[in-house]
C-alpha cells in the first residue's frame, strides 16, 4: 500500500548575520511544532547571502553557528531535513532554468530589490536582481506546499507561484503551487528603536535588534531603552501604539499570555515596569537556547554529520524534481 504523502514545508534564513529574536519568534519557534504533520526542509541559504559582499571566514562561521542555533531552538535533525543551500547544486541548476521562464519586468517590480539596491548602491549585482528566482528554485525543488515567510518575503512567494504556473502551463503538472504560511502571533517582530520597521540584523541602530546569542545584560539594556509613546498605558493598539504593541507581541510569545491578560497584569503599572518585564521574559526564553547552542558549537564533528546527512536527503528529493524539469525542457538525461 502506497504511503500517503505528507504536505511539505520549505523555509530558509541567510547566514549573513546573527539570528535575531524576530527570526526566532517569527519563524524558527513555529517550525519546531510542524515536524509532526509535515515533511520539513530548512535551508541555511548561503547562496542568497553572497548577493551582498561577505567576509568568507565570517560566512563559514555563521553558517555553522546558525545550524547549531537551529538545533538548539528545537529543530530535531532526525525529524527535519536541515542543510546548507550550496551543498545541493540542484538549487543553482533549477534557478537557471527558471530564469528562462521569469520576465525581466517581474523582477524589476520586486520591492526588496529596490530596498537592497538603495542600501548597496555600490554593488547592485545581477544576483541581487535575480534573488527571487533562486528563491523560487529553493521552494519548487521540494514541491513545497507551504512556505513560512514574513510579510517582506510574501511578494517573492507570489512570484514563485507565477513562475510555477507559467511552467506548468507549458509542460503540464510539474510543480506544486506553494502557499504562504504565517503564524497567528509574532509573525512580524519590529525594531525596538524604530517600531515601524521590521527587526532586522541589518538595522543600523544596534539597540533595535535582539540576537538569540546575546548576553542577558545587553538584552535588558535594549528593552529598557525601547521606544514607546507618551502615554503610560499598556494596551494593544498596533496603529497608534506601535512600540508598546510590538513589546506586547514579544511578551505574549515569551510567556504564553494573551494580550488581554497582559493589559490586565500591567494596569496602572506603566512602561517603567513593563519594559524590564519583557526583557526578563526574553532572557529566560533564550537562555536554554544560548546554552545549548554554545555546547553544540564545541562538537564540530556532530554538526558536520548533521549538515552532510541533511544535504544528502535534500539532494535526493531535489534530484527527482530537477530530472523531471530537465526532461520537460528537452535536456538529454545524464
């Protein structure tokens, strides 16, 4: 009897900087719970990272550290396929083929290209422009049903769908059409100093971003300095109270408390008490992760075995899709 296919999830994060609290709450924390119901592929997307100049030694170090942090966050390598993007050449191979089914104008409309071009005016390279096609290849190689992404990547998933539908329209049912997947709480964590902007490792203000491996005293300092508003009322209002609403989201995830419970807990207590309470909750949430990641980083042999086995499993799945695509477009089998 043929085993029923489990739906597939694919996602990846660049090793272009330290993993942030936003990455953990918006992505990785939610990934952990998905392994029981989905076939999960989690990729450390080092090929995407080099669209911006990287220091090679730092990129290698961060790639391995990110793997350790994935595992420390609860991603079991036995239940999830965790791998490094450049270790599976099919990503680059499929990206080239998909380039030939992607319109120049479509890529020109990508808002992230415009944003990154403005930030990297001295290095507006073809890879930066073509980034969404490689992302489409990442997703379509594994016939992903769901792609957990933040709002800033939603446009890229829509383009992936358009490319897949265009290819399928020419060659038949080749690619599964993916859907975006967003958790209900904490999908988009904002900067502590500029709450109208997403928390990002590229934030020019270091106080705006919290990192998974950050020291507790530095975390507390950042939360105490977090931007709020002229009121003193702890109330969820993402339109008029962006800073406080962002802190409430973070506190809700760290403690499991609802917004209503948080509002009740801090009635009459003001921001002077609320901000340190959020900081303390985050410190305690991240403490076991930081300790486990530090332990794992000392076991290089184990981490190497994880990324090698992960790449082998990923390559096996990717090869099936790539062979089918190559046959459809007229390439001679190897």
